[in-house]
C-alpha cells in the first residue's frame, strides 16, 4: 500500500511589516540618505532638436527631433 503525500499547513500569522525610512542602511558602511524627487529635465510636450552620439551618427546624421 502506497503512502499518500502529506501537505503541511502553515497557520502562523506574519509579524508587523518594517517601517519606511528615509535612508539606506548598509551593514558595516553606514547610512545613505535617499534622494528627493524632482521632475525629469527632458520632460515636456514640445519637440526640440537633439544631438546624436555614437558611431552610427556619422552615417545617419548628427541631429534629430526628440522630446
């Protein structure tokens, strides 16, 4: 007669979640404060002329319209 597999039921409740902090605590190295939020410097709806970089820019042109 084969034995049926048993299922372990975990009935314990989890503890409280850790509180949010404004710094990263790296063990043995200290604390680093998180940065503040700021709007993206290129965010906007008006397109503007931008410069391409890299090896392909010499073949395809050096500027394009972007946001």
